[in-house]
């Protein structure tokens, strides 16, 4: 697969000026690593979105700033808009292909669990990613987790069960739980949950108003925002 290239330009804007930068369709970013002085750059927002969608945070990409040479980087961290998911800022970490790095690798769940589709259990994923250490060129895009072995409610998958590629060191604890299947709740358990939700104060005891609500009428309350 061809190496992904992210093009960028030097950035002079900072602080409040970054807002105008984003409105113009640019994402402010920082390049750092290996003792080099951090550099401010800006990237086309659409290109940044496409690059992150393909590379995530564990695939080496080439960064080309202005007319400079390509540099190997990882998208180390991004900040996203909580409402739209748009990338607001990116941290790009410089890597050397002959030096090991630590990063998080996502887990890719495959297969079908009979405890889920036949016994009506609920798949619980305790981990979505694991930390590894490896040379940049040996980093896998993901680690597969086959949940077909979860054919009853007694079985579980732990970190020690994961199949890790050669030349990759897994840093997570071997006994950490990755996934299991919880049995469906009984009618008695569901009834107990409903009872907890519907629990009320003893008869004759009025609920005390919280601070700032004493004497407040329905007409005085501000409408809730949508």
C-alpha cells in the first residue's frame, strides 16, 4: 500500500486567531519529537479528516511541509468538536524508523458469539485498544479478536489470548479482560431494577428544594435549552 502523504504549510496564527483559521477550512497542528523544537503548521481540514480516517493514530504517514522533504510522523493526538466530530487540532509526532515507539493499537472484533445470538447474552468489550511497543514499520493497523470462542457465559478473552504479530511487544497486563458475554437479566432482576428506579420518599416526607429553587414557581423557571 502506498504511503499516505499529508501536505501542510507553516503556521503563524496562534491563540484566538486559530478560530479564524478553522473557519477558513484549516486545522492548526503541532509537529514535535526527538528533541526538536515544536513547529506550528496548518492542514486543509478535509485532507486532515481523510488522513486520520485512513491512518488513525498508529500508522506512519509522510508529512510534507511547504517545499520541505517528507518526514515520518504519527498522528499522536487529535482534538475533535464534541458535536460535529470535526478535527480542531492535531499533534503529529516525528518518528525514526529504526527506533521503537509505544502507541495504542485498536482491537478489531471478528466472528460471532453463540452466547450472544443464541443465548441472548450481551457482549461486553472491556478493552477497545492495547498499548504495544515496536519499530514504526512493524506496527499493525489493528489486532483481531475472535469472539466465536465465547459460546457460553463462563468463557472470556484476556490479553494473554491475543495473537500479537512478531516483532511487536504487548505492554498490557496479560490478565486484563478483553471481552466476555453477560447472560440476559432474569425477570426478577429486571423487577428489582424497576423498583430501584421507582423508589420514592416515605409517605408524608416532602422533598427539600435544592439551593436556589426555594419558592420557585413553574412560571419562574427558565425553559430548558434543546
